[in-house]
């Protein structure tokens, strides 16, 4: 259990700070509900020395890791000039790793998201080599022995805890038009495959498909209910001790 102050066993749990885009409560709850219903606890990968593994209970998109903590004020000022970010989800993917797999939900790399990442990417970084930005939400880290069960779950062929073939996802993706006050969605054809490549320290909290592992092509299956573009209005700065500080994007006091 994590100790008070975000420490694990009296030590800092991360070797750098990071910035992540906070997903609003509605889509976040839908993502977590699907994860709990379809990815059983018996296939979750955990590490007693590292609390960042396991199941992700809060949905976010990691924008940048490997940052020094003294960049907080600069990032806060930077975010004040941004506008809220529209996020559209796409297919579920399973990223292969050497010690574990990662179940992720792909995110369309919209113009605003790419622009803000580029600004953060220009900051000095503790890690010289990082993978190209591939926006996604990490749902869970899973064991290698459960690979076939997890792949079946993200294909919509049943949860990892059952042998039934009840479809729990849909193959429909979306083409979306969004305004700052809401969203309007027109359903499109087949979803594009993800194809983002994982790698060492690429995904949530700096991990991508395991320690140097490859990434499977993204499946054209989405979580039911995520058929809109959702406006994200907050960042989270994650300190080395695991604590998080919310940073508003733009002038949220006047945003609806």
C-alpha cells in the first residue's frame, strides 16, 4: 500500500515528473467500467516494488515524462495559453512486452494535442531517447500467460474470466465535429488500425509495449459509449513522489 505523501516503502516512486491530460469523468468512468468487466484481476500484472503497474483507475493521456519538477510553473503558464483539447477515442490495442502486456485505448492525434505535445517536447528532458508521440489511455498491465485471453477481450469476444462469446465492444468508429460547448458525432465506416509502436518507457508513466517490446496492430474495436469527442480542460502534473497537481487549460473560469 502506498504511504502518505505518495511514497512507496519510503522512497520516491518515479525517477522524473510527467504531464498528463486528464480525461473527463464521463468517458473515464466508461473506460474503467469496461476494464473491470472484461479484464479480470487474475490476469493483471503487478510488481510489489513498483505501484505504477496494475490496473489504471483514472484515465489520462501522458503527454510528456522525464521532466524535472522545477518546470511546473513554466508548464502552468504554458497551459494558460492553450485552449481545451478535444479527444476522440479509437480502437483497443494490446501492446506486447517482455515481462507484461499493456491494454490501451487509442486516441486520435488531433492538431491541438500534437501542438501541445510539441511545446512540452521542447523542454529539456532527463531521457534523451523517447518514442514518437502516440496518444493513448492505458487500461491495464497484464500477464504474458494471459495474452490470448486479453486479445480475445479487446476483440469483443468475451471477458478474460469467461468462456462465452458475448460481444462486449463494437466495431464502429467515428468521424467527429466538436465545439467548445459540446460535441456532434457522425458515425463513419471501418475504424483505422492503430499501429502505434510501444517501446522502453513509452506509455503511461513512461512505458510503451513493455521493456523494449513490440506493439500489435490496433484493433478496430471500441468501447461502447465512447462515440463522441470529449473536451479535456485540465492537465495533471505528476510529481516524483506520485502526487498530482491539477493545471487548468486556458481560461476555464469562463468556459461552459
